[in-house]
């Protein structure tokens, strides 16, 4: 199981579901549709637009600006990361304002109409800037709580599995990043895990729920390097297929954005770490050993480095 | 020790590497006496299967003597003579308990790699990519056998290496392919590919009660060997396979079709060029021509059995034919452990002698040459076995690939060969001086002969 701080959180977890963020989303979406609408007008009726503003017919120029509007509109509506596209809209607004400022000096223009257009563009610019800013802030302020849930089927009774997991001292045997778990009292234990860059992460944990043969839940106590909690549930699988083991983990790295960047360099996706740990638990419980190839011969000078590299590369596929 | 290692496309070399040691409690170390090059090794040799690493030890068909066992292996002891199944299987998981050994859940240390490509990971295999475990293989002097208590079968005295080594893969593979056809008396079975697996599929189909078996290939020596096994030969370069199968089955199509070719089908004409181009551009991982042909030729409601290896995502599969004709597809890596014992009995009973398929016996050191002639089918090559602990080049057919010095050493050491150009049969005889008076079978030692005599006389008296 991964107790390393600072893993970048999953995308799905990053969408805040409070009312404020919904408003922001709605505003962004509205601006997206506005972009597309304005773009269409610029492309379909450039001559009429020119007449309205009282400028010469810059057909091609209007159409190019229309395309730009549509591109940023589609970008805002279709991409998950809207922030960049919204800033692109802000850039477009500035170009529009500059263009309006330039034509305002010519003699043929209708000053009132230009003023109306400028006011409209300026208004939209304000909205664009606000929306883009808020979305950018939101991206930086996301908290880095990592939640992972994984399930595996093990061909042993839930009693056996509960008993084995319940003795926390067994956990480091199959949890790769865990170094040791020492019991303090019945309910409390001291955990030591490998952190990024060779650092150690320590905390005390207590059992919060313990239903024999069914469920064990635990969480870290105050003063933990990494605030975390977890649970494991054992359910008899249908058709005599053993036991379904579900693990849920969450942890909140304290180091914030910097920690996340560092961890990204050293670690892998927490989902995968948990899955591999569960695989090892299954191997241990079903076969009595955790199969390995480390230490076998090969016709190369250093087996482990290249081997690890392959494994890493392969796990980056998808 | 010496081991045959993979270094890239068409680049294998016998190198000095460390000897294997026990890494898990259910491991054993086997000193290899006979190992073989499999057709599926050629897919690695040609670089078609991803996740190989330079220096990986190849080989998944091997046998030898147990020299060391882990503390949890209770059914083997030092000195036992064993054949090792190519899938590594724990024997305890849901799949192993259903005897679906090649689907073992616990033997692949890198299951996530296979999961990405296949959805779920099958068993780990010896010397067959890191996606399938990255285990060191058996084209070596020694090999580590994980889960040895499940994967190694003891061989009684009285049987020569060459008779039993193929229990590791190709005999069970051909047999499972035929068994998957659910053959009923009077059935017709068509086998695409008369390589080693195809040869065993032909013979197994007949053992299981098929009335007619067609062997499809283009190499005369392979077609001849299939005919020797009881098949009717079809050369796909001389006639359209579909047309000829329809003609021979009065338009019904064969009851079962076996694709013993897999991902590197050689296809003449436009569709062949299409697959080759797509494969070269990495738009398609395999060349599934034989599978297409087998589906189209198979009789309605029949079975297409696929022992041939495929690796990825293939185009132009006739799903319409598959669905509308109500075909059954049966496939999978072989559940070797399930078949080893019954097939060993068939060998002991004299129902089949798998050594018929061997055309080349070579030293381990000559492995690279072995791959080359096996790939190019030069010198009428059908199957190469390697003898890691023999020091002289042994196969007459392979002699021309050995350097003169070694050849002359061999001639002075072994006067039996001194005439040069000796045939395989002569060599076999020279190596196995003990001959059974009842059936004529030959053996390496007096012991083996004695054991054989017991079985042989019993059989005769029945």
C-alpha cells in the first residue's frame, strides 16, 4: 500500500462539487457558447458587421477572427482543462479591443456603434479574466487527498484472510512501501514507510473498527507525517470462488504541490501500487510465497536496472 | 554456465551467465540434459512479441536432473529425472484447481504488463517476455523451476530424453488442440501448419478417433512427415486450400479446423501483402491469415481450435462467418500439467514415440545456428533439440554448420561416426546401443532397457 506523501491526486477526485465551483463551470460554459456564436456571426455575415461598425469590409480579417472565436469556444466546451482556453479568450479580447481602437480613428466610422461594440467587448473581457482567474486559482488550491479503492479475489476463506491481515506485522511482507508495523497496544500501532527520495515516513495508527472475519478499519493519529486512513473488507465470493477482498485507502500529503512534483519523479500511480500489493497478498495466501525473478541469471551485466526500466516503461503504456 | 540469450531481432548468442539459484521456497534447480527450440521462440527471434530485454535467456521446452530443491518442494528429490511444463503454475488458485494451468493467477510477477494488453494476465512462462513474467528460460545448462512441485513430472527409467522432452510443450499442445475439437467418430480434421505442433495435432486427432486428417503446409518434408503420421497432405502453394477442402469433404467443410501456425502466417497474394505491410507499419500485430481461412473453411457448427500463438490486435477477422455458421472457437496456451501424465502413459504404452519429429540434434553452443536453420527451414529442419551437456556436434544434418575442427574431434572421439555423413538413424543407433529383443526399441543404458522390457513383455502378453 502506498503511504508516500505528495502523490498527485487523481483527476476524478479534483472536481469540487460545491456550489461555487458549479457557478464557475456555468460561467465558463456560457462564455464558450458566446465565443461560438460571435465567431459564427463573423464568418457568416462579415459585410453586415462591417456596415454596423461603419468600417470597410475586411471580409477575410473578420472571418479569421471568427475562426479564432469558434476555436476558443470549442476548446472551452470540450476540454476538461478549460483554464488555458479561457486565457486564450482573454488574449482574443485584447486583440479585438486594439482593433476597435484602431478603426475608431478613421473617418467613416459610426462612433456610437463603435462605442457599443467596445463596451460589449470590454464587458466580456472582464468576465473572461474573472472566470479564467478563478479556474486557475481553483487548480492550485485543490487539496491532495489521495483515495484509492481496489478489490481482488483470493482463493481462501474470509476467516484465514481476516486473521492474516488483522496481524498488522504481516503487512510489510506484501506492502512494498511499508517497512514495519509494531504494535503499541491492542488498538494502536507504530508504522514506518518508505517515502520519496529515501526519506522515511512514520506515524501511529489506531484501529477504528474491527468486525471479526468481515472488516478492519484504521486511521493515523495526530502528529502523523502523512495523515491517512484505510479499511479492508472480506466478503465470501459466490460459487465457492474464495473471498473478495476490498481495500480503501486515503492519505493527505502535507507537502502540497512541491511534494507532489517530487513524488512524481520517484513513485508510480497509487492505484497500481495498491493493486500490486493486493496481488502479493493473494500470492502469499494462495501459494505460500511471493514469486520473484530478482536474482535470476541473464546475459547482461546489470539485471536489475534494465529490468526495472522495462517494468516502468511497460506500466506507462495505456 | 552457458545459456542462449536474446539480444534483438535475429540475434541470439550463447553466453556465460551466472548459475540460477533457489529464489522461492517451491523452486527447484534442474541440470538440463535436453532442451528444444520451439516455433513460438521464432516469434521472439523475429522480434514480433513485445517486452523482451537484451540478455533474456530463451527456451521453454526442457528436461533434466533435479540438483537442488527448495524447502517446500516435497514430491521431488535430488537426482530425479524430470520434464518441466512450459507454463509456470501455482496449483492453488481458482484456475489451477480447474486444471487451467496456463491461466494461473499467481505465477506472473508482472501481471500489470499483460493486463494492459490482454485485459487479464495469464500464467508466467519460461523465457517468453517480461509481460509473461520475465523468467529465465531453459536453453541453458541449468534452469530454475518455480512451483516445481506442480510443474515438473518425474520420468521413469526406460524412456530416452528425446522420447519425453516434448511433454514440456509441443506434444500436449498438439494434443490439446485436437482434444479441443471434440472429435466424434468419423470426423474430419484439417490442420494448418505441419510444424512440430501440427505434427502432434495430426497424430493426436487420429488417436482421438478422427477418420480423416488433412495436413496443410508448403514444405515437402513437413507434408511427408504429416503423411507418415496418417494425414492427407495439402500443399497450399499448389492449390486453393478452401477449394480443395470443399472438394475433399463434398462441400461440407472439415468438422474441425486447427490453426497451428499463429501470428506469422506466410500467405501468397494480395491479402498476404496487406498483412505484411500493416504488420511492418505496426498497424496490426499479427498476420492472421490462417485463422481467417480456417473460419471460412470450417463446416457449419464446427470448431476452430487455435494452438498457434497470437499476440495482439488483428484485422479482417471474418466474424460474420463465425457468427452465421455458429462456430466454436477453442484456444489458449496449453494446460501442460493437465496432459503430462496421461500423455507419458501413451508414450510408455508405445502408442506414440514423439522423437519422430526431431530432425536436428545440436550442442547448446550451436543454438544460434539452430534458430537460423529452423527459421529458414533449411536442411529439411522440422525440430531442433539441444544437448547442453554433450560436447560434440551430434546431428548429422547439422554437421555442415559446425566448424571442421570440432567435426574432426568428434570423428576421432566417436569412431562410430567416422564414416561421415551418417544418417540420423545410424547416429541414433550409435547413441543407443541397447536394443529391445521384442519390439526393437533402443536405449541408452542397460537399466532403461530392463525397465522397458517389463512394459514391453507385459504388453505383448496382453
